C-alpha cells in the first residue's frame, strides 16, 4: 500500500488528511508533539501508525521516519509537512519566544523534515513532498507578520526543491488554504473577521489528495501550488496581475 507521513497529524487539517488517505487504503503515519492528542487518535484509529515528533529536532525526525518506514518496508510515498503554529498580534507586541517558535516550527521544521525524508522519498518512485503553505503568503499580512513570512519561506522552499529534486523523481508541492476551521484560526487577526473562516479541514485534505494525484496538465505545467477555496484562488490570481499599489490596498483593507 502507498504510505503518507503527516506531521501535526493528531488534529485539524493533519487528522482530516490522515482520514482521507486511510479511506483510500493508504498506510497512514500520524506524528505529533502532543501525547494526549496522539493517544486519542490511536484509540479511535488503531490502524494509524502514531508517534511523537517535535519537528524542530532533527534527531526526532530521523527516529520518527525510521519508525514509520519500519512498518512500510522502507516505502514513503508522501511526506506531508503539516505541523504549524500561529501567534497573532503586532510584531511589537508579541514575545520573542512567540516569534522564535513560529519560525522554528513553520519554517525550520519544514526544512528539517524535507531533508530527513529525502532518502526515503528518493527510494520510492513518484514520491511527493507536500508542504502546507497559506494564503497569507500571497501578500505579507499585518497582524500575523511572522506567520505570513514563514509561509513565504515555505513557498520558496517548495519551488526550489521542485527543481532540485526533480532528478530524484520527487515532486514538491505546496497547499494554500485561507483561514480554516481549526484551532489556528481561533485568534484576533482582523482578516478572520473580514474574510471569515470558511474552509473545512476536509477541503484542505481533499486538496492534498488532488496534489499527489496530478493531472497530465499539472505535470506538463510543473504545477507547484494548489489553492484551497474560491477566495484564495481569486486573491492569488489577482495578485499576479493587478498593480502592486492596488494589491497593497486590498490587503490593507482585509487585515487592518
């Protein structure tokens, strides 16, 4: 059976993705930093392979991937870099610890994961690296500046690795949701009120499934990003064509 390893997989988008792929007969690995959440997942889904993982620690990445692939004869079809945190607030008002945690988890953790998973993905023909980006990487978002910047990083990393890893037959893609109905959206960022929280974790999971089953056109166009929801698609496409001053104005109205 094909296999997927999901970070931050014990809740929200990660858990929805685990359920989506398990329903299709995949071997699913759910790894998370929360022992309590993992215990609940194991009780409800004994068929899932579960384990502890702090994505900030390279040694834990090595252990977790070795553990998961011991159940799959070394096969890893998809790494889903899903784990992430968000701390809303003006940059001058949030703590240095909050800034560091977002960069460490949302950017550094994704990078460590890609690096650690590469040997397994390379050994599995047609493997995928999936990075969860965000609509906040369309234009820098005030009020969630560090999180937004980390997602620009994720987008750039994905594009670079799509080129770098193509000779290894590894396809790198990023998923771009707007605010989704998870704990991440439970904050005071103004854009949650302006745009609403409309996307479900299941919609994001469906987009992950779509991304790792690319169409002929996706492959021909070397598609690397997948928007989730109409709002994200409209905002993303508009940003490519409208003047920067208008793009800035739109985002100012959304987020301030």
